[in-house]
């Protein structure tokens, strides 16, 4: 079992950053991790999806093959896992148990609703969980999505964005009610027109 103790100041030991596609989750996580004044570490997810331009293996994600992912699954190495169907491909994501063994720092986890459900179902994680729920207008998110993946052609981007919107609608349909029912501490941050610095400073207030 993995036990997560609260810091002496009572702040959360596990900060989950939740939100729909292109809402700013990775941007916020990167800003918090780059702040030298914070004692934080990132739970890095394993994924089989293609690496985007400017993403670094071992920093953004651990990019592995489907065979490697299945081997880890069979060895019971994942704390949680999920998958997305994108243009006929299945992209797998999963947090390894070993990513949650550093008890000396606040753990930052960028997560989706299905992963959050699994976190909540683990009593040791749930009691020290705090969710920062990012939201933004769909048009704003679409613009960000097309900008960050500009190396791809418009047809691929359009198809992938449509798949993401469809998946998000399903995944987030009951997330607000879940947070209330399970009494998970959480706050909502609207990122439509907020600067990165302001977003990071807001996130810091739940760690310091």
C-alpha cells in the first residue's frame, strides 16, 4: 500500500490538475515544477501516443510502445490507467505506482476524469487529494490545440479535435457531481484569458 501523509501545514500532498483538452493543464504543471521555491515533483504518466513537437521523454511523459505498456499492465505496475480512441488508434495512458513513492514533496498529477475516479477509489490517495479543476471556453481551447500541434496538417488536427471534444463530453459529464458526492477538496480556475504567471501563482497558493 502507498500512504500519503499531509504536510505539517495541512496542505494537500497530491495536487491533481484536471480539465478538458487544451485547457492549460500541462502549462500549469510545468510552471509549478519550474518554481525553485516549491517542494514539488511530478507524477509522470506513461503513454503510447505519438510524442508532440517539443515534448521531452521522461519529463512530459514516458513514451513507450503498446507492447511495453501491456507488459507493465500484466506486471501490475500501474496505479491507474486509461485509453483514448483517436482516428482508429488506441492511445494508452497510465500512472505507475512507483511515481507515488516520493513522500517528501507534494506530488503534481495531470489527470483525466477516469484516472481521478481510480485515485478516489484508493483510500490512501483520496484522503490527501486536492483537485485544481481548470475550465475554459471551447473556442479558446480549440485555438490553443491547433497552435500547440501546428506541425500536423489541418485535416489531422480537425479530426483529432473532434474526437477530443466527443471524449471530453463523455468523460466530464458527471465530474462535478462526483467531486461533491465524494467530498473531494477542489477549486475551479477559469483559464480563458488568464496569464500563465497568474495561473501558476494561483496554483502555488495550494502548495505553499
